[in-house]
């Protein structure tokens, strides 16, 4: 199974099970979780089932294309099932079967792995899924996002696409993967790995990134009308009580930018261990403001997705009419 | 009687959750059974990642009938004088569901009251066990989670609950799941529901379905499997209790596969290879039989092994990637020397008020140099922590020190200094050895003392179970290094030295006297518990009272001398004598006044003064040299007789003030001399009397 067949199979599998198939986000993210289709949609009571590929950037993981397993940009396949169905593990195992992997022939295990994103103020409990000792997926029940308790709970499945493909194609070197028949992963991505590793570790302009971080943080505040002062009990104070006056989606993009610039600065070795915590706290702070605003907006809009789920058949019937 | 079975089927639980649930469930169920008035036999907790279960043997079929006396209003309120029941008696009867004719009068200590004997027929166990089943679900997890609609919290989502009493289902529900008799076997090897006819079928049915819910059985199967696989591969398993327990809670039925990696990775330090296999993959390392050399093999405990070849191909590949990563880290690390890394320590906060790790190691270096008189200690103490900012230690924190040593060897530091880098962390735990090298011991002490003084100086003092900087363990390590290692430690002096280090870096600590006094208390507390394993608490108290808080070895010399000599029979009377002397002289102001021989008016008194005169210098000399056994022996042999005679024959508190004061002074002098060694009056045993 080629790399692209793998993606197509997973998309088909989850589309058949009622997921919306959306596209990768068009800004630099460290994981599929950052995509607003996960991060924001996990907030509030509205049901949401979605699947998508997410090219994810981890500047510190860059190895100049020399390590057969580590990449500064890799691909996640992300699935969100909200509320998490009780049979979510079986659904996941069925998706492996759809990839031609017979779980009975392998050693598949669910190993405790709690997930926490200090920058996003989010955490969840779940597992890494191991197949024959290889971690191929992350499985998380979101408990909190942006400091807000999740209810209902979203179940998040994240497939590490390169790892799974290497497994399926039985190759040891990611660059040897067949992306499609006759075209290797390395032919497409190796140069990119070298360039971005060099950029992230050596060339990225530190003052520029420091400034970008500050300015996007400020932009985020402005878009949200977020006051610098906190209220009693550490509550966030907004200029306007009307959440619909705030531009929450552009503001969230600012959070993504800050997080990414922080990662680049981290890879450049420009942030000391002491400063790290402060930067993380700054991103967490604006992420929280975004989440609170988003929650308020959905409420103000009357939770549009809270209607009875429209099945494919009724939808077709309506169109026909 | 029948057996009770409760099984909660869940999604894969973390290892620690299973262990915790297996501790809690028996307690919860035992108290619920008691509350339900059901007698029972043995309770056994069972658990795997996918199920938490409990078997109770011999649960009674029914509650015993209950007969209890219920007291109502006082007699006067309940009955007329002629015995006719009043309204209150009727109300009391009605409240208890009985007829007023059943109300009688009971005599109690507090007077006479209306009373009823309430009889309740014991209910069948089946009707009351529902509460017991519900009690079993009240486990508290370190981190509970919610799922689905998010209404319920448990360790992991709950899928089924079996509740069988004999062959009957006990109806109950939890987490939107109703109890039943269906359980699931192994997720892959025996998928599908299993109907249990009765509670006692449980273990057998699950064994057949590739699940060993009994931990001991699972452990035995794993250890047996490991031994067999090791034998097949002419290797030995490197024993690792952590891995045994960890793997035990990762599988429902352990299977062992033996994989391998390429010889080229053996150039990595053994510790790295073991850490990679252990930390990331939970593999057991393999070594050659007898020789102890690491082999390029590993043993993996897996949950399914229908196709070992496929499974091994995957595991081998993963390990190869992990080892490649480790090699990358090590190679990157080696591009910089340990000394090059030191500036990075300034980026790690040790404690907000105490500054960075960089500042800490500079203080420790200065202190270690002062303690050891070895100027090289100053840099070496800093190098000891340089590996904290290496990539490999970032990945495997447990390799701190070990990798520092390895890098030091590779960059050409002396073998001794390289060893110091590893060994200054000793002892790592209560059962670990202490450093044998003097330099390592000095740095080890300086490192801990710096932490102690700094933390105590900013108000971080261990209390109860809260000891975030493990200060108690740090004190214990210093004590053990002083006693089992190559150097003594003068606690007071090192604390003072470390305090000076903070001052010269401009750190603000609490006042010196206050800090030192808190530290002294901490040290004394640890000494008590450490020495208490071998010596009597009173002996330790007696010696601590005489000890200045300086040399640790000096204190222990006292304790050992006193412990040994007090076992001798004559010593008991000496203790009595010193208690008396202490009691009657405790209010005597210390005075340099000379004893006045002319005021002695009793032979026993003169004899005691003479004996004391004759031996005082020798006692002082032995005490001064720390020869406490010798000093105490002199007290016992030279003074015991005269003191005993003195107390038998001489009445101290005579009316003549001058004679009395002179007598008290004599006793005070003797007590003062001996109490430089130990405060004998604090010894227990002989009863205290006044003279």
C-alpha cells in the first residue's frame, strides 16, 4: 500500500462511518490537534465527527534528512469523534483491518499515554497504540481544552502516517517509502527536510521571530479585545461582552503563529530553559482567551450543530426535493 | 453459602490504576458486606489491563434475623400511672411499624423508657448484594477520566459488569452499564462474549479465553516464559523487577518473544542500550550466561504471539530506530565537552529564590574544594552536573551521572574524576552504596548540603509527607556517607560553609542562627531514625543531648560506647545514681567555686570526692580524644562504688546551707564531667528517685 493509498483508505474508512473529511489547516501546526477542526470544535456541546490529514511541523525533530525515522515535518491522520462512541477502540481496530493489517497476527496494545499540551491548556487521557512494539497512533479522550472542561468528550485518534506506511511497506527508512507507485517519499521530502532543518537550527532569524511572536500575541489581544489586566479570581477581561464582536478565528491563527515561532526559536536554541515556561504561559493565556470566546460565540449562535444529525439518506432526499 | 464474583470490564487501564484498584476493591467490598450483614470467606482481588475483578468465597445466603431494642419516650411521657399507653407510646409504635400493645417498659441507667423489640427478618443475600456490587465501583483513581457524554468518571471507560452470586445475576448498574453474566475473553485471541453459568466458573473460563486474571499466575507464567526463552537462546535475562511488574499489567496472558539488534549498536554504553530497551520498549535485556556481557538480544513480553516472526520483525525494527536515535544523541553530545556545557546550566532554575543550577554547581564546587582541600574539586563538582544538559540525559534522566562519566572518559578526564561524576550521586536510595572515593564523597556531601541549607533557608522544610526536595533523604545520605564512607562530616561546619556560599552569591536566606538551628533539628531527627534501627532510643537521646551537632562520627562513637556499656549489669545502678544526681543538682547554678574539703563531713562524701579527683583528668582526656568507651568504663569502674555508697549513706539536703551547697557542687561537677559524653539521666530502665 503506497503512502497515498494509505491516506485514501483512511479517508474512505472514516467517511463511511459518518466523518466529515476536511483538509489540512493552512498555517504551521505542530499536530493535527491544532487544526481548528479539532481544537475549537472539541469545545461545547455540539456533536462533531471529522477526519483529515495534517502535515505537522516539529522544528526540533529535524535531522537534516539523515535520520531514517525523524522528520521536522510529518503527516498525521486525525479523527475526532464527539461524543466518543463506546466502540471507539473497535472502530480503530477495524480501520487497521481496512489497511490490510490483521490484528490477530500482530501484537497490538493500548499503552497508557496521557496527553497534555501546556501551550494549549489542553489535556486528555488515553493510549499510544503499539503494533509489534511500534507506536503507530495516539488515542486520547479530551478532558479539557483551553482550560474549559469538555462535555461531551471528544475521542481523538491520531495515526502517524509515515510510521504506519513504513510498517506496511516493510521499509526501515522513511525516505524509501513509496508515496505512489514509482515515486519515493525521499524524492519529494528529503531536500525539504535538509532545508528546513538548516533553517530551523541555523538560519531562522532570531530577532525576527522574537518580534513576530510579540506582534502576533498583541494582534491576538486586539482581535479579542482582551485586556492585559485580569479580573478577580484570575478571570479574563474582554472589552466587549458580546463575543460575536470578537474575531475569534483570526485570533486563533495568531495563537498558532505564536506557538510555531516559539518552536522555531526553541530549535534555534534562542530560548533558555527559564524563559521557556514564560513563553509557554503566554501562548496558553491567549489560547485560553480564544477558547472562552469560541465557547461564548457558539452559545450566542444557539449551537447550530446541536440539531438532530442529518443522515446521508435524508440529505439526499432533501436535495432531490 | 455461595461465591460472589464482581468483574468490571474496561478499556485498557494504566498499570498503576490496576494495582490501586486491586488494593481498594477488597476494602470497599469488605465494608459493604459488613454493612449488609453478610458473612463471607476469603476475598481475592484480580485484575488485568482490561478487567478489575473480585471473588468472595462463602458469602452467606441470607442476612441473619435482626433483633434489636428500640428506646422511645420516657415512661412518664408514654404511659399513664396505671399503665395505659398515652399518645406518645402509640406514635412511637407506629413509627416503628408495630402495634402499641408491643410497647413495654425498659429500665436503663438513665431511667425508665418505653421500648420495643424490633425484629427484622434477614433478607436473602440476592436482595442486598446490589449495594455491595455498587460499592466495588467506588474506586478512586489518581486521574479519573470521562468519556462519551462526559457524565461519569472512572479510570477508563466501562464496557461490561459481571455480578454473579452463585449462579444468579445480582442486578445493579454503574456508568450506564447493567450487570450481567457476560464477560469478554482476550481481545484478539478469544474475542466474543462468554456466558458464565456461575461465579466459580470465572477463572477457568477466562484461562480458556487466554486471560489470566490472577496476578500471581500471570507473573509465574511470564517468569517461566522468560526463563524458557533465555534457555532456547543460550542467554540470560538481565533481572529487572520494574519490568516484571510493568509488563504484568500490560498483558492479559504473557507470551515471550526473543528479538535481536545489530552488533554495531553494542558500541553504545550498556546503560544506554538497557535504558532504551527498558524505558521505551519495556524489553528485558539479555546477557551471556555467566559472563554478564550484554548480548545483542532482548526479550519482549507480548499479549499475542500467533505469528512471532511478524511480531519480531516489527519489534526489531523499532529497537533499531530507537538505538539509532540514541546513537545520534550520543554522537551529538560528544561534539561538546562537559566543560562547554556548563553555561547551559545557568538556564535551568533550581529553585526560584535559590537561582539556577549553574549557580548551585558553582557554590557546590567552592564548598567541595574547601571540604576536601583539593582545588580540583571546584571544577569537578560543576562537571558532575554537566550531563544534565546533554541530549541523552534529556531523553533518559535516569542516566545522569552514568553518561557524564562515559563522556568524561571519552574526552580524556582521569579515570578517577570520571568515576566521581557518576558516584557523587551515591547513595541513590536506602539500599544503595555510598561513594568510596574521598573526592566523590566530598562532592556528594557538598551537593546535598547546599540543597539543604538553601531550601531550609528559604523556608522549605519537610513536614509530614510533604518533602518536595527530598531533604530528609539528603540528610540521611550525608549521615550514611559520614558513617559508611571515607570521610567524616562536621554537620555544623558544612552547613555554615554552605550558608556562606549563598551569602557570597547575594542570595537572601533566613538568618544564619535560625537556619542552622532548623538544620540541626533536621539532622537530629534523621540520626534518631537511622541509629534507632540498632540502638535504644534512650541511648540515642542521651548522646544527642551531649553532642554539639558537629561530627557525625563523634555522635555515633558515643552511641556505640554507651550502647555497649549499658548492657553490663553494673551500669544500671550508675544510671540510677546519675538520675538522682541530675534531679537534685538541676537547679544548681553552675559555679566555678572551688570545692571546700573542710565542709565534707562524711567519709562517703570524702571518698567520692577523692575518687572523682583521681579519675577526672583521665575521664576528660578520654572524652577529649573521643574514646567514649574508655571514659564510660572509668566512670563505671572508678565512680560507681563511691557514688552508690554516697547515696546510701549521705543525706544531701541537710539544713546547713554551706555543707549542702558544697555537696551539691560535688555532684554537679561529677554530673557535668560525665554529661560531656552523654546525659545518663535520660537513659530509661532504672526508676528515678530523689535523694
